[in-house]
C-alpha cells in the first residue's frame, strides 16, 4: 500500500514538473509571437487607413465622448478626410468596418477584411468584395441604406442580414461622426 502512494506521489511530481516546463515554454513562445502579432496588426491598421484615405500623408487620432476618430492630412497639412470604425452585429457575429469620410462628408471608402468578419462562407463573406463595398463611395445620410430600406445600396443575394448590418453600421457611424464633429447633415 505504501508503494502505491509513493508511486502516485512520484508520478504527481513528475507531472507537475512537466506542466511547469510546458507553461514556461508556452509563456516564452507567447512573448515572442506577441511582438510579431502586434507588429502585423499595426501594419494592417496602417494599410486600412491608407486604403480609405489614400491622399493622407499622416494621421492623427482624436477622441470625442469616448469615440475615436482618425483625421488624415496631406503633405501640406490640409485635412483630406477622417476615419471612423464600426462593428455592427452581422449574421455570425460582429463585422469590423473601417470607413473613410471625405471633406464633403461623403463616404470615401469602406474596408472590411476577411479577418474582420465571421459571416457565412460563400454568402455573407461577399461583404468584403469591392462590388459591394464600392457602392458606399460618395454616399451620405439616408443614401447609406439598402434599397430594401429606401436607400441606394444593393444587398448581396442570400446575404441580406450581412448586407444590412454593414449598411446600418456605416450609416450609424456616419451619423455619429457628423454629430460628434458638429457638422450639418
């Protein structure tokens, strides 16, 4: 009986040592990859900013009532637009949207990457395609709604929930942007 308890204690200690080593190795790998992941995310964010405001040479963050906006300036330090983010709930979860706004307050561009959404493959994932996203360019106010909702945006066939989520997210974000920056609709 004593040998069984001794063997169990020995196996428990061996298991404890293995777990401590594995946890230490995992923590080390995490600390190395975290830097790389953060760098890649920062680069992806810079690319999104350049994609929605291609005329901007530099960007400046501005926070109003807890909402973050990014202002874009050209080489002569003239503001060429602003950026806001929205994350409406789609069919399968939140859809992270980056929206550029031109100086005339119209939408300059909308970006959704494949990694920014979890919509249904083959249907809802079509929200990332230029054919859908380019419809938002130049739009303001009530134009930023699906045609089914009295707007100007064509929904993606068989993906109305995802399409509506994007349109409603862009519109709500645009209205908040206009309100926060004190502009007239």
